[in-house]
C-alpha cells in the first residue's frame, strides 16, 4: 500500500525471547521504481528514483513480564507495531509550511493530478489550485499589507481551499470563522484573533441565510466579498500566478502560526487556538503513520473547514498525501450526502455520530460500496450507529478522539488495531499519563 501494513508477531516474539534490540530502518524512494510492487495508481514511476535509507537508534521491545503464552506473543507484536509506526512518523519531513508541503506533493505526483472537487465548480488539479492560491496570495499581500490575520468565513468548497492557501501564501494567518456561532461569538473571535477583515462570498451568505449576521459583524470589521475581488483579477494576474504557483509569495517558517481555529464554545466563550505549520503537519504525519492513505483514495469531506477535524484530517492530510478531496458544504443534507459519496466513488469519510446516524437512516445499502475507511470523532460513537453501519451498510466505523489544541487527533482506532467502544490507541510519539482525581475511581 505504500504505508505501514500488518506486522507479524513471530518477528516480535524472536526479539522478545532473545532479548535482542530492534533496529528500525526505513527505505524511501524504491517504491517509485519501475520494479516496485506498488501499482502506478499509488505512486508516480521514475527511472532512477532518489533513494533514502534512514536507520534509527536500536530499541528494546517493552512487554510486561507477567504476560505468558499467546497474550505475550500478541503484546510483543503490538510493541513492534508501535516501534514501526514511530519509525514512519519520525522519518517524515514536517519541517516545512503547509503550503510548501502541498507544493512538494504536487511536484512529486504531478501538477495535473486531481486535488479538490465540489458539486458547484467541479474539479481542480494541483496546478490550478496552487495557481489560484498564488493569484489570491498576491492580492492579499498588496491589499492587506498592514494586517497579520485575515478572517475566512466560507463553506467547504474549492474556493475556500484556494482562499486558505492564498492567505498562507501571502504570509498572513487565516482565522477560520465558525459561521454557525452567531454574531456575538463571531465578533468575540475576531477581537481575540485581531481580525479586521473577513473574507466571504455573497453567494454563500445568501444560500446560508447569513445576511443579518454579516450585517451585524460588518459594523466592527471590514467584509470583503471574494465575488467582487475575483472580478479584479486579469489575464496578467493569472499568468503571473501560473509562473509563481510553486513558490509562496511570502517566506514563512515551520514554527510560525499557520491558522487560528476556535473551539466550539461548550465551556463558555469560544477560545482561539493558534496552530503552527509544524503542529498541523506533525498531526497529519501521525495519522499517515497509522493509516495507509494513497492517491487511489478519495476523501469525502463534509466536516466544516473551520473545525480542526475538517481542517487537518479532511483537508491538509489528503492534500499532502496526494489524495483528492471532495468538498461538500453541509453535513446536514442527509439524503444528498450518501448519493454524492456513491457518485464520487469516495473511499474515506470523516464524520460525527450525529451525521453518521442521519446518513444511515436515509442511505441505500449500496451507496457506500466504495468506502474503505469511515472515521468518527468529535462526539462518542453510539452502539446503535456502529451496528446499523456494520449490519445494514457493511461498513466498520473506526472511532477516534481529538482536541483542537492538539491539531486535533490524539488517538484513533485503525483496521490493524480496531476496538469497538474505544477511541483507539494514542498517536505515535505522543506522551501521556493518568492522574488520580478525587471522586473518580476509574476511567
């Protein structure tokens, strides 16, 4: 698959029985050779691919001494799998910005490869997406030279993705506005993130019936209509964008802020969370070290891009992995979403228990024939939801857990380590501890 696959317990048992150290080794590049066992659908072939071998320091498998027999064998296998997923994560290049990483993927996969789709504007290749980002980046850099943060209030769509990358290209920090939060919370978010300008679209505001909200926030911040901005883009801008698509307009560093997201406000006023480029790429790399994404997949993203789950898992992770994304603006269209998953041949979908339960009630059993992975997060997956997906629709739902402050994934169940009723194993190279809390005896 090009990703981490099944790790056999036998090799782990040998290491455990003999007390031997395990040397993790990763070989990169040979999968692009014409002699590779991977199909050309997964990787772009090259005559003489650059090969890189990474050898990490030896480690000893940690297996509890009290375990015996089959339980010990299984525990040794799990420990070896942990070593291998740590290897995959630690050998990924995350010392870049999000935009630089997407440009690198585009150059490796080919600028003509499909990047994003939506039901309104159709498909965009990596080349067209990056050209749009370069054109917008130039505009934002000139128009808002004195502003460090720009608000983005847009639905899931190709244009939203191009705008996000355009703001990053300009060296600005996009603040993702939750348009469902109401005017008071939006203004609070703008104040916290020092947002003076909010980028949005007339068509979106009309469709989402946000006129009153925009009117109210427009008294405190400047509303910029991207529909109008688009009319100012001429042939010269497009040609320059085409030439500059592989170079961000402003230089940013991996530890610079990449995006400002806002929590749901379940604990009061929504909190602003600043994530760096390295934060987001590290979390995407952690997810990729556990799940075998490849360019033959397609992610169907209904989770809003202003949500950390929709941003990292639904947008950045697929784009840096060479996986096309199909954006749909509303997860609440319970009858339309299953039909579009069927029509788009999507293989991966992220959702919440509420949305998945809604799709299961209205979907035809064949709508999800192409799905390889279904991940649920943001709220607890109910037993009834998991059962209807497994029994009626033939799809196993894998649960995960995250927090906006953690970019967001903390743990996830995988096909190699599935466990119903669990939020999965913690991500590679994350540390954790359990603290005793008075009055909470277990959990």
